């Protein structure tokens, strides 16, 4: 499995796709921060906040993350790389774990520009706002914590909050692994996951009307509060977000293994 992980990491490092995705998230993070700065300055109409949201991490990661799953899994199924690994004695469980590990590393890599740009923007002490469009993720941290002076302990908590966000995103996107294994079609994986993430966002309105549903939803990384971490978020809540995300990923990986074990590799 160790060799599988390093092989996939090497392939990903040489991949033009991951470089393009990193460029997209870098440009998007800059655009998000610039628009969030210019809106409260009155240089951009507040009605343009919807466009600014399109550049945010919560909007971009659903599509770009699914693309990474396509490259790592659908691509290797198509070019028979996974078939060769099985033929050479690699277990299917090792393949699943290695793919998931590299997938998470790739997600962290393309999310890194959002973390860096958000940190740089906050260090300026300027005011950032995106109105009601700052619904979560790094954009929410940027607009909530802007204009503050940070102590050393707060900087560490800010970094920990950003790491928590990355873990939550990894858990949310982990469902792309079984989707890619079953569908084997990149377009379908991207379309279905984007529709699924949009559907989960719409389900948020049911949390207030049904305590039972709210409890069930909070047991998944799609629970709304997990992408709203800030410096004011308590340590127990941050630890809960991490534990729920990690548990969810383990369940998804176990489910993926069951699907992959029963699938026929030709």
C-alpha cells in the first residue's frame, strides 16, 4: 500500500490536471478576497456578492474535488492501472485506502491557496464582507474575523480552524470514491456529486423543523455548523467536527471496499 500511495502521489505531481486545478483555486481565492474587500469599501455593488460567492471555496470545491476523484480513480480504471495492481497481488482494500489517502492529499493541496490568501487578508486588518453570501468555509472565516488583531494563541486556533475545514471538505467529498468506482465516468461523477451537494444544502432548512433529522444530519460532515468554524467556535465543537468527519470517511471507505470487492475487474 505504501508503494501504491507514493506511485499515485508521483503521478499526481506530474499531472497537468492538478496544476490547473491549483491555478484555478489560487485565482478564485484571490478574486474572492478582492471582492470581499471592495464590497464594504463601496467600490463594488453589494449585489455583486453572488458572483463573489462563486469564487469561494464552498462553491468551487464541489466541482474541483470531484474532478480529482475522476483523475485518480476513473482514469486508472480506464487505463487499466488498477487492474494491473490487482493482477500483481495488491489487495482491493489497499487500493481503496491508497486512493483515498492520495485523494485527501490532493484536496488539501488545492485548498491551500484559500487558507493562505485568507490568512494574508486577515493579517492586513482590513474589513471584508460578502453579506449573506458568506455561508461557510474560508469565506466565512474571512468575513467573520476581519478587522481584528490576532494574538499568538488566536493565530494557532485560526490555523487549527482552517485544518478542520479541510478535513470536513475531505469527508464531504469522500462519497466521490464509491461514485467513481461504480460509475467509472468522470462526467457522471462530477454531475451527480454537485447535485448531491446542492441537495444537502437545501436540506438545511429541515433542521429547524425536525430535531430528529437535525441530529441525523449532524452525524454527517454535511451538518451546516461544521463549515462555520471560526475563532469563536469552542474546542469541543471543533473536535466534534473532526471526529464526525473522520468517522464518516471510514464508513464511506468501508462501503467503497464492499462495492469494489464485488465488482468484476476485466
